[in-house]
C-alpha cells in the first residue's frame, strides 16, 4: 500500500473520532418538598449525597439545627443506601461512605431523560422528640401483639374472665351497649385536674362496666324483672349537669341517674379526686337503685319496696352460688360476703339496715315495707329449696341408671369369664385323656 492509501485510512479514522457521541456530565434535578418544586440545572452526575442534601437545605431554607434529618428518595429508594445482588441493603458501606462524603447520589446513573425527580423528606427535631415521648395507647394493639392473637384466643379459658364461666348477660334481658367516659368529655374545667392526676384509663372503665353488666346478681335481677337497658355508661364526675341534679335532690351526692326509665343509666365510677374507682359493692348497689327507677321516678315507699326486693334478690344469688373463680366465690368477688354469711337472715337484716339509712334522707321509715321485703325473702328460700330438691331427685335417677348399667356389665363380664373357665377345664381333661391312652 502506498502513501496515498495510508493517508486515506488516517482520514477515515479521524472522521470516526469526530462523529462519536459527546458524553454529557451534567443533568437537572427536580426537588419536591411539601407541595413545592424546585429545579436545579447543571448538576454533576457524580454529585455526592452530602452535596445534594446541602443544595436542598439552601433551596428550601432548611436550617441544620432545626432539622433532625433529611432523606432524599429517587424512584422509591433512599439515596445513599445501595442494594447488593441479593436485593438486601448494604448500609454499612453507605454509612462509611457518607462519613467521608464520597458516596454518589446516583451510582447507577440517570436513565432516560436527563431530569431526576427527587422527593425530599425532612423531620423537625422537636416534632420527632414530641412523638417519641408520647405514651402508647394500651387499647391499640401493635404489630407484635397482632401475631399473638390466634395463640391467645386458642388458649383462653374461663379463668381469664372476671366471673369465670358465668361472665355472660342473658340474651334477652341485658345492657345493650356500654360507654365509658373519656378524659376529653370531662370538659375544659378538667384540663388542669387531669393533667395533675393519674385517672384510670378508659379501657379500665370499660372493663368495670362489663364487670357490672355480667355480675351474676345483676343478671339474675335483670332476668327476673325482664329488664332491657339500651346504654350503661359512666357519668362525668365533674359535669355541670351533676350540679343541677344535686340541686334537684336537695344537695345530696349524686352517684348515678336514669334517663327515660331505662333508656340510659349512668353511674359515677370514679372518685371525686379522679385517682381511682369507687368500691365495687357501692357501684352495684347504685346500679340496682337506678334500675328501680325504671318503674318509679320518685323516692317514695313504692320505689324503696321495689329496691329492697331487688337488693334481696341480688344478695341471695351470690349467697347460693357455688361457682368458684380463682379460689373465690362470687360473693367474695362482689364484696358482699359480710351480707351473706348467715344466709337469708343476714341478707334481710343488712337490707333493712340499708333501707333505713337511705330512706331517712327522704324523711321516710322502712317499717311499712318490711313485711313485703320479708315475704320476698321467704319466696326466694322456698324456691331455692324446691330447686335443690329437684336437682337431688334428678341426680339420684342418674345415679340409679348408672348403677343398673354397671350391674349389667358386671353380669355379662362374669358370664364370659365362666365360659372361658369351662373351656379351659375341658381342654385340660382332653389332654389328660390323651396322655392316658398313650400309656
């Protein structure tokens, strides 16, 4: 090849170099933050995460001291945290690189257009500390507790319920809904009081209302009187309506009220200082008192007669109950053991003492209604005696049937054994006869 040929080849190579694509080292980045967008052009493709973060601070006026952290997201991934071949985050390498400021914001480059859309997430330090300092709500389950729900339900038993297997309302005569009083409903005047106290949580108030609704004595009263109450709720201990009720009752201490004769019954569950709940025995007595208002609104002799009978029914149910929950009777759980220790005699005397104490506040005497309360006590004793006798008769019948069956089995078993013994005797006799013939 001559000099002309070599010169043509060199010209072709020079033309190829001149026509090669030009590599662009810059691009544009569009930042999106709280509905605002800022586009920054002439950004190097090799820009580091620190440099990109500093640009964001300047564009959106984010002070380093007030902002606890800034995260930049590109195509759903946090810039500065790379993924390995297995799809797992390789945070250790990125952390070391971030400390030196050398990690690239776009290690894989920007494919397609030369515009990268970056989502900015910034959290204020004070807001983060405020959220972290909040106490979690015990009524809301976390993800870890959600996984334990099937195990808890499968292993639950009657021991987890307060009244054991008797923790259930009657399907017809019951409290339809329970409603506790949250701290928001205490009103503006309670803000200072509640902030300085440790009042029980609404979850505990709901448990107490459920305990009252499923009390075996209350269930017996509701079933005997065929009562249905739409709402059983907690009364606001510092509501303005209480002051009006107190004035209507002559300035007495209001512990509950009945609305529209059983449409709704509210009880004062908490103490005056909001530190704890009132004693359960007092709450149960108040509930029976409010149930009596389903028939009579005024506190006259008719009202107290009805209340006395219902109170006797409540205590009698606990006195005859043989159900044991965690080693305690229902009377012990209800706190009425001292009223039931001598049976109906102590029930009658304690009820009359309570009626005398309550009726004196209204200028009434319990003597006129004493015979009616005594008659109800006698009815309950007679009814319980008949029920017990019938249970014994049924138990004896079952025991007699079981004994007869066992005797039949015993006779059949003995006959089978006799047949086996006879067969063995015949076999031995044949063996002896065969040996004699051999001799």
